[in-house]
């Protein structure tokens, strides 16, 4: 489907919104199909095109986040973290810390930190994100539950975790379930 969208809009001028959208669909489709190496240049080109077109910041943040996810899936987590930090900072500047998009950007950053075994940093950041998520989204929101689930995992991933960390993780994960 992604290739079909790409072929359909290939002949259009680069500034065409449809062409830009088709590239994003193609990149996302390849990612969904776990063809990360093939998706990467498409996602990079899509981001570059959006930046050249001076698209809306939100559109660029989403494209950057998709690129970071792909880099993470390719094992290039250090690069993904840099991009996810930029995206999160951008959402904070644009929408504030309590907006769902900002909280999602923070969650994505924490996932990258977790994948890079940066558990202390992920734990500290999750502890900052969770109060904003609870205030603006509520305790039963899917994103709030995912943040709690991730915190429970981060607390136990570290081989140096304390008994208190294990007890806290157990409490958090019981609440999530």
C-alpha cells in the first residue's frame, strides 16, 4: 500500500502535500513490516522534504519521532535519544508540559532511554512526566497507564535495584493491571 501511494504521487512536484504524505505512509508501512533499513532513507527524505517546505512544526515533530523510532529499531538508540530529546523539547515549547502530544513525546524518549539501558535517567524523567499525565489525562488514560508500566519496568531492569525499587514496581504494576 505504501509503495502504491508513493508511485501515485511520484510525478508530483516536491512541494506537493500529497507527495510528502505518501512518503510518510511508505516509511511507516515499511516500519510496520519491520523493514527498518528500507524505511530509514524514506523517513529521512520525508523529514528533509517537510523541513524544506517549512511545514507546520507539529508535522516536523511527528516526522522526527518516526525517524527516531526507526533508528531505535535499527539499534541506533544513541541517535534516537538525541532526536527524541529535540522532539520533546519542541512539544514543550509549543504546547506545554501537560499536553497529550508532549507527554507522548516524553514517553517515546523514555522508551529510547530504557532500550539504551539508561534506567536512572528514564526513571527520573518518568517521575516528572507522570504527575503531568495524571493531571491532564487522568489515571485511567492509556498513555498514563503506559507511563506507569514503563516506570515499573525501569525500576526492575537495573541489576542494582533495591528492595524498595522492587516493592514500588510491584505496586505500580498491580495498579496498571
